[in-house]
C-alpha cells in the first residue's frame, strides 16, 4: 500500500487540506461582522429605537436600507436591465443602481413574494456595504470583467444577506425555544429552520443556506487553536486591512459563539 502524504506548501499558501476551508470561514466571519455592524447602527439610531428594533427576528432590512441612504423602488424588472452583464442569465430580482452616487437605488422586482423581497434587499445591501468599504480603493467588482469575478461577488453578497437576516443570537434563541417546547424528543432541525424562515420572513432555502454559513463559522471559532491556525492567521490579516474597524464586532461574535452552549451548532 502506497502511503499518501498531505500536499506540501505551494505558491498559493495551502499547507494542508483544510487551509482553504479555514480561510473561507474567516471571510464568512468578516461578512457576519459587517452585517452585525449594520444591524447595530440601525438599532442604536433614533429610527431604530423609535421602531423598537432590539436585534431579533425579523430583521427590518427595508428600514436598514433606508437608514443607510438607499431608496427602494419596486417595479417590473427586465432582462434588458443587465443585458451587458454576465449576471443577466436567470431571473433578475434586484439591482443596485449607482446612477446618482449620492442617491443609490435598489430596484426590486415587484412580482416576487415578500419573503424573497427581504432576501433581495439584504443581498443588495451586501453590494452596497462592499462598495462603501472599498471607497478610494479598487472595488472587487472592478477587478475583472469575467463571469467568474461576477459570480464571486454575488456569492459574497449572498453570504452577507444570510448573516444580516439571521443573527446568530436569534438562532441560538430559537434553538433553546425548541428544546424547551419538546423536552422529551430530539428537535427536528428542518422543523426548527422552517420556523426560523417564518419568523424571519425569509424563504426556507436561504435560511438553510445561511445556517450552513453560520455552522462553518462556529466550527472554526470553537476548534482548538492548533486546528484553526489558518483561520486565525487569515482573520488577523483581514483585521489589519480594510476590515480593521470590524474588530469589535468580530470579537463580539466569537464571544457569543463560545458563551452559548449549542446543540445544533456544536
């Protein structure tokens, strides 16, 4: 039998088979912290206090978008809206319009469900957050004009929207509620996530996807130090660059994950 060895370090910096996974999880934690920052800004604002938002479900993404200076316009979108872009394949549900840099607009397809509209608004908020973050520097969207780069940015905005709509603390609370309601039997994860989708007013598919993103973060945060070295190194690099202002949010999320005894996310 031929012994298989782990790959040696390459020019891409991969030193073991889990390096890429850990680095992706570090990026997810940054996006989660950015989403937390948006929720906190709104919650602490006069508008947020007036509306009584306390950080749980559902997340008032429309109010957050308006608070961040975005206008939401519902209309019948057409494939012609993005005819020159690789993203034109498939159904167009929303579009962030920077035609007037001082008054960005989220164009929203009015023929979709209210739950999907919430996801789309959160997704476009992800694009907005990245654009604002990279002001004065090359924006990710401008790095290349390939289908791959566009899909990469869409993936980041998808992850951001999940973290914005599904606060980790709210999911932990929902888990505890299920344990309290059903003390004599194991809690059905699908049943719990279906309830989360209803409470968050977000399609079940996006709740399930967001749960996987969050579970990945929790896996790395709770790992032993020797098992998350790439995660910690990449996170440190992020927090000394454009994301340095998110250190407080990152530390808060890590503390919350380590403080709460979770069954589903263990």
